[in-house]
């Protein structure tokens, strides 16, 4: 909704307040890496690449940004074939990419930018060709990649995403390499036969995948000889060689990822580790859950790289939904899964930061009920020695306009309050209350939680002539349960769940002055200052998959000052009142949360959506005497000028005096 449309419905007070659109999650996106991330420097490694976008392009679209190759003046420095070190590829490597970026930016990073550094696949492929030096090569590349990430952080990068390298043993590259090494000059027709077999075989699980690979190697051996015994002998050799190479390559991949992990943990910084290797293993185990049917073959024909491959290329296979586009690169569906996966990790702390707001919202209903009680007392003070009892229900509803990082949401609060007060003398009333809250915040389409809280408060109402002062202090303990993050991964929607606890300390002071205009109408100014300090305990999600995360403790500080005007009427059976207030937030501008995937010790921090600094609140209510000792009360209030969606609150209750 445009600002003009929002302001049209507000009063003159709200019109003077600023109106802003939801802030973008990041100001920029900068990429360093190899062909998995290259969007045009050396090519685009996905079939039909003028139509299909890579994972980083999809992330850019999600964040409302453009991503173009650095060769065209853009911020994507990734290049096909790149390694982490120049010794393996002097022309294309992430060290040179980073140096180019540092030169162009003057060594300064965008603190509100998102950076991705993902390299290692080509380093591991090179290391695998030198078994005696494989670990040394892998360790050197991992250490250099980690040092480059440190340079990014030292330059001021706000958040760096560092994905793990997926297991190179799962790629068709390994099968091609084994056949080429085993059959030499006769490998070409054998490779063709192997992939014809692989492409025809569904692989719904790891066992069927292994069987399909063994059958493909048997088909490869059949191109060498028509003798069944020779075929069997060659097949057994190829299968044994493949199994050994797969084990070595898998171990080498884990070694690289572990070396990098340790180096990054030692370096520290705001690093979001994305377990792409883990999500690939889950795809291999249950591909159908992700919308794939074949994890061993490839859509592009042998010898044709994905950057040169289209669905019209002779030999292109469209019979199945393939994990791989060519021998080394994933297909477009997998790029979408990777984009969804990384986005879910990056968004998680922002989602979790809502827990602080959820705890603070839990006192809204009881405070509204107490405010209605204050209005009753301002209308007609109790005689000295009077004991009062009151209780009521308070609730609220807010529709949340989503940002470019989340969908729309809603928040509802519900509380029951029971209070008692005592008129100590002509000027002083003291009291206390207890309240229970049961809320169901749904901040966005992919995140929700439930809260249950118990609150205790002490309050006082002071009057001296026409001036009055209300004060109350609150303490609340809360259980936050059914915390759910929904994560779309291809055709699968996964839910990670957790629970935690929290607490809140709060206090308010409200002062006013009554001006009697007539015997039935009183008006006057009022000022209020409210403090709220909330704390949410850290927790780990219950799952153990590649998407499960853990989160640290978080704190929130809200300090809201208000200036307003009120009207009270005294007309008999129903005594209406009205209040308009301008509110300003002096506390935190944002709430921050930190977290990381459970598989890593690395954590990163992100600020939640920016909180509104100024808004208006409009309230109307009534005191309704039912007898000399019993009265009912009700009120409704509406905010105006909140950028994320305005809130409606309401309460109803009854009081008695003895």
C-alpha cells in the first residue's frame, strides 16, 4: 500500500508522521567463486541458460537486487574453472577475484551487503588427480579460501555466506574419470553407453543409485568385448575402481570442508555457513521428495558442458528430472533448491528476532485492562478504605505487511486479567494484578510460534487536585512453544521446530491534568513513558537435518514516550471517554538475533526489521455503572502510521467495590 493510501485514513496528527516502505534486506550482493556461481564471466553452467537462472541470481531477485558479471561492471566475480589458489589456475581464482574487488571498491565493503564466497570443487578435482598430494592440495586451498573470507570481513563485509563444497564423489565426473582411466582410448563409446544406461534408470534411493552405477559400468564394459567373461572381468575392475575413487573423493571433500571449518572458526566473524554438502546428501538419499528422479545421470550429453547445452542439443535427455546438468554441475531445479536453502538460513535470525516482540506484546492486553480501570478511577474516585476487584479480557490483532524477505503475517494476543486495589487515602490508591496470556503470533508466511505467559504487576493511582499520576510495574515469564520455520526445498516443504522460554520486566508512568469544561465533560493533556526489557533464552531446533539451526540468547529494550489528549464524559448510564496519543520509540531501533546451522560452530548475527519510531494511537471506551457497587468497562484502540501494518486492540471487563 502506498504512503498516500495509508495516510488518507489517519487523523491530522498521524499525517505529519513519516511513512516508509519496508526496508530491503541487503543493499548489495557480491559473489566470489567458480562455475557454480558464474553468471556470465566465463559462462553460465546450466542448460537453457538464457532461460534458467542460477542460485545466486534467484537470491538477488528475492532481495530485490540485480546481479551481473564483473566483466560487465557487476558484482559477480565468480568465474567457471576458478580455484581458491593461483597455483592451480593462474587465470581464474578467488584470490584474484578478491583483489579485483578490493581495487574497485577501495578496500571498503558494504556493511549492509550480502557476500557469498564459494570455491573448492575445482581444487578437489585437481587434488584427486594427485593422490599422494591430495590432502596437501586440499588443505592449502581451504586455508587460502578461509583467509580470503577473512579479508572480506576485515574490509567491513556485514555478512558472508560460505557454503560447503558438495561431495565430488557424487558427480558424473567421477564415473567419467574412472572409465577414461580404465579404458583409455576405448573410453568414448564406453562413456556413452554408461550414461545411456544411467539416464534410463530412476534412482529413488541410495541403493538403487548404486545399482544403476554398477549397471552402467557393466554397459561400459560391454563395448570393449563381446566375450561375457571379459566383460565381467572389466566390469568388476571398473566397479572396484569406482568404489575406491568414490571413497577417496568423498573423504577428500570432507577433509576440505573440515579444514575450512576449523580455519573459519579460528578466524571468527559474521559468517553464515551453508551446508550444501549436507543438502546434496539428502537429495541423493530421497530425490523424489525434492522433485527429482535421477541423481546419477545427467541431462546434457557426455562431452557437452552445461554452459553450451540446451534442450535442443542432440543427445539431451529430458526423460527424467536430473540432479546434474552435466558431469560437474547441478541442473536448474537444484539451483532453485540451493537458493531456497541459503535464503532460509540467512532469514532465520530475522525471523527469530520476532520472539522479543512477541514477549513484549504479551503485556498489551493486561495493560489495556488496567488502563480501563484507571479511567474508571479518574471518573469516580473510591472512598477511603474501599477495596476494589476487577477483571477482564484484552486482545489485539495486527496484519503484518511482509518485506522482500518474508510474506505477510498476522499477530493476535489474548489475555485474562484479575486485579485488586485499595483506596489508601484521598490521594493514593494501590493495587496488584495477575494475568495470563495465550498468543499466536504469525509474523510471516514461513514462520510462526505460540506464547503462553503469566504476569504479575503492582500499580498505583495518585491524585492531587486536578493532577493525577498512574504508575505500574510488571514482570512476566513466558513459554514460547511450537516455534516453526517452514523451508521450501523444491517440491518439499520442511518444518524445523523448537521451543524456549523468556521473561520481561516493564514499568510505566502516566501523568495528566483534568480540565473541567462543563459538569459533564472533562479534558486534558497526558504524558506517558513506558520501559520494557525482554529476554529470550537461546535454543536448538529439534531436527538433525541440514536445515536444523540453533540460536543464541537475545534481548530487547523498548522505551516509548507518549504525549496525548483525553476526553471524559459523565452522562449517567454510560460514561464514554476518548484518547489520542502520539508515540515515539526511544529504545532499540531493531532487535538482533544470532544463530547458525547445528552442524557448525560458526554463528552469525542479523538485525530484524526496523522498528517504527513514530506512530499514533487512538482509543475510545466507556465506563458503564451496573449498580452502586458494580461497573462494566470496554475499550478499543487503533494505531496509525505503523509501516508494517496497524494494530487493533480491545478489552472488556467488570469491576466491583466493597
